[in-house]
């Protein structure tokens, strides 16, 4: 397959979702190309959790084993390269890479993930995925009972508060727009002895990514061991939009129950199209996508 340029499906993104889709397709004898830039969003996270059989394993070890297993299927090809553009063709789609290679396929799968937008706060990005985290299911057990803060807008903070309160009694919310809190929200927080800091974060002090202190715009400093942060994000790849795929109001690629986007022949899976952001969910959605793409190819041929 070294010189093959035309495939049944091209998968853009070769992490958990993309590899899972590729396995389903490879086992169905489909000729598949995986293009991956080698820049996963969880590259700084020390351990993956809440994924049965892989709990506590380093994320890169999971993806390396997955890649090794997927590539035992000789119809699957993996290229370390970045997809930079794409267009529709008479037979499907053409994808161009950063190294100026071109490949064509009948179907496209985007498993490209999302890119977190780091706030302009000193020390924040160094702690991301280590002691500043996004998900109580992925990280909560490991930081249980620690002095913890939640940094988010009001809806996201109020969503996280009961989940995190279940894991620690030492919890504070950091909500700079505190005045927008509803009376019933304030009462609920008081009932559970959750205080609110209504100042902006100006600096994160840490030791090798382990949170120590948070400085605020009023000049004060507080010690914390863990911080949940709900960050804004953008799509890691602009190609889906360029091909006409619709995004939701939240910024995810819109898909139906079968992982199909709004463009015929294009599918999406993993973090780019779902709010449940975890390795386990990425694998699940990739597996479904591979099966759905194979079914569509089979029905077209039958």
C-alpha cells in the first residue's frame, strides 16, 4: 500500500477516535488512510482514567498500542502528516497535506479533536491536564479531597459544582461575573458552604505543573491544589467547515445518530463532535463511525 493514493475512506486524526474507526474499517477489508499531525490535545496529561482495562495508563501508551493493533490490518495505512485542505471530487473527496501530497477517497472521517484556547494567565497552560483539569470523571478521583476551585462562567460553574462537591468538601468557585448569579443559585451555594471569588485570575504558581497558589486582580493570593476550568475551544481543523459541514452553536461539528455530518459522505467522531470528552467516548464514537461508513460503502456496492 506504500504508493496507494486512492482509498475507501480517509481518516483525518489518528488518535483514539480515528484509530477506532480505522480498526472497524480495516476488519471490513476497507482501504483506509489515516493522516495524523502528532499533536493530541491530551499530550500533557500524565494518566488516562475512567476507561475500563486502561485505567491509569499514560495516554500515549494507549494510542501507541492502538496504532500497533490497527496497523496489523494490511488495508490500513498511517501517515504522519497534517491535512491542510480538502475539496469535493466526482468520486468523493481529495485531501492535500502539509508535505504537498494528495489523496482521494469515497468517504471522509474527521477525528480531528478540538483545540483548547488557553487564557492569558501566567502558569495556566503549564498546569493544563495535570492540576488544572476539565472533567471530574477523567480526573476527579485523583484530586479528591484536595483544596479545589472551579473557574468558569456561571452555567458551567453551576454544572460542575455538584459534581466536584461530591469529591471534595474544600471547594470555592471563581466567577468574575458573580453579580449575574441568580438568587436561587446563591442560596444553593450557601447551603453547601461554597464561597465565591469574584476577581480575575492573574497568575498561577506551580511546581512542574502542580498547582500551588492562585493570584487575583485584587492583589490577593490563595493556595489551591486543583482547579477545574471550562475553557473555550475551536475546531482543531478548519477543513470540515471549508467542505460545508455545519457547526453547532457550541462549536462542535453537527452529526446525526450515525455520526454523519451535514455533508453527504463526511463523518465526524471524538471530541470535535461531542461534549462528552474522554478517551472512552472517543473510542466508542470512532467504532460506531467505522461501522456506519462501512455499511454505507457496502450498500452502495450491493
